[in-house]
C-alpha cells in the first residue's frame, strides 16, 4: 500500500491549515468566552467565586499543561491521532458536566478531564502548522490562530442565547457537540514530510541491536540536544514570560463577564463585548502573521511589544471601564494585542531550538503557560472574595502582564540556534546526522516493511 505525504507550504498543507483554523474557532469560545461559562456555574451552583473559579482554572490550566501529552501522542503516532483522541475526551467530559450535582464533581469532570482533552487538541492544532509550513509558517500560524477570534465572535452571543433558552444542561450539552467537531478536523491532519522526518529520527532509538553504531551516532546527540535546549536562557525567559503574562490574561478572560455584570450590564451585553474582542483578535492575528512573515521583522520585538501594550491598557482599565463605550474600547485593545504570542510561538521555538524540537519545546512552554492560566483566575477570585473588586483584579492582572513582557523582550537578546526561513534550521542541523540520513531511513523502514520513494511517497 502506498502512503503519500505533503511537502511544506503546498498541497494538503492548506487543507491542514483550514482544519487547524476550524479547531481554533472552537478553542476561541472556551478561551476568550470562559467568563460566560463562569457565570453559568456561579448561577447554577451558588458557590463562592473562588470555589467556582477552581473548576475553570483547572480546565484552563490543564488546557496548557497537558500539552506534553499531545507531544507524546504526536511523536508516537501523529498529530492526527492526538487531535481525535483529545476531541473524544473533552466531548465526553462536557456531557458528564451537564449532569453533575455539585461544583466539586464539576472540578473533576470539567476541570480535570475536560482540561486534559482540550489541551491535547490545542497543542495538536498548533504543532501541526509547524510541521506543514516552512517559508509561510508565520502567515499560516496567523491564519490558524485567527480562528480563536472568529470563535469568540460567533459563539459567545450564540452560546449565551442558548444558555438563556435551554438552561444550564442545554448549554453544556451544546458544548459537548461543539467539541466533538475536533474529531472531524483532526481527521484531516494527514502527516507531512516534516512530521515523517521527525518520526524517522525518533524511530532510530528503536533500531535493532545489530545497528548500535547508528544509535550511538544519532541517539546520544539527539538527547544532548534536547537537554541543552531547556537550559538556554532565551527559552527560560520565554517560559517565565508566558507564565506571568498568561496569569494576567486568563484572569481577565475568566472574570471580565463578572466585571460587566457587576457594574450594571447584562450577560448578553458581556457576550457582545466578547464578540467584539473576538473579531478584533481575528483581524490582528492575521495582520501580525503577515507582518512577522517578512524577513526583516524580528518576532521577539513583536512578542514583547504586544504583551506590554496589553498590560498597560489593563492597568488603567478601572479608570475608563465604568461605561459601555469604555468597555468596548478595552475589548478592541485587548483583542488586538493580548494573543499575538501564539502567532509567533512556532517561529520563536524554531529560531531558538530548531524544528526537531518543536513539539517537545512547545509542550514544555505550554506547561508554564498552564501554571499561569491556573493561578491567574484563582488570584482574581481571591481578590474578590477578600473584599476587592473585579476592576481591581483586572488592574493587578495588567501589572503582572507588564512584568512578564520584560522577560519576553529579554528572550530575543540571546543566541539563536535556528535561522529564520533557513532550510538548514528546518530539517537537520547536525551535519553528521545529515550525511547518513539515508542509512537511517533504510533501517527504519525495513523494520516497518516500508520504503521512501520519490515525490513524498512511502511504498
């Protein structure tokens, strides 16, 4: 049987991009409109803000920290298998959540299992872009993550209206149906050439004992490379910045709806504000992807700059956020700047660590991101329960984001192992490994009764 795979920037890669975009539309509702889900839990269970926030904090935290599971599944099988596995897990978790009798059980069903499933889907939908695009990677990433804005724009008012009409149970059953579409999109994630090349490297570790000379020449350098990657100061700064900035951003995501209702507006008003945020986020992500794809643009300047602007606008939000027009202005600003990092992260990882380490490093960065997304909403809930206001919590979130942006700026000041748009940085950076990659392919595919033919064909 012959199996075909796509080379970067062409053919089926564009179908994968469309599927990733659709996946990000689903992500968009659960990320940017999580405050609507928070309001539904507060109204139904009548528990404290902190305890109710714990369920969605777990959900959002595991959304990111379970990225390593997606990396393991993708490295062992494929991004396609990873995406469909996560879709099944999260859909089942939402069905179960619809019938949980108390918030403690929701923490388990939604917070734990739902978060793990969403995290697997989220990581898979981003990493698959890195495996399907080279020269147009930033542009493709921008288009894919623009789906988050579209999802927030389309689903926030729709789901709030459904919640008003069908109630708590209907809302979560609709969420289950929505997340089941991850399986549909994931089925289109056929492995690309870069993904196949990555699997070849990983399979070298499993070459039979008679081929120990290949193991020694490839496996040990690979392990040393991976370990050394995580000690690089620039990547450490990226991790710290993602932790701090996402602590603040997800505090805002989860509690902004409660802020709007606390100053006298309705849930539907909050939903429309989140819709404005979504469309602005969509437009800016595409523009950022286009801009950062130029060879004379430094991704690290954009990485730090967008976080800085997000933090400053949030710090002063209580001064102008009492009116609806002020809230609209803030949603426009937040939509433009708060998630630029996700357009740039694939390229930043390739520049700092190379394509070989993309899935592994991305999963590790999402681990720190997950810690931030877990802690931030709980910090906001604690501020409110201790007598503060939602406005104060958003201002504090802004200060945390500004501090995180300083580390984002610093991440661009160190050594860069990869070179932007350079083929040498895309596939194999070790010249010795390159010299006998044909030998590796022969041994690997003999074990699997396969052979690599011309034009991306495995026979």
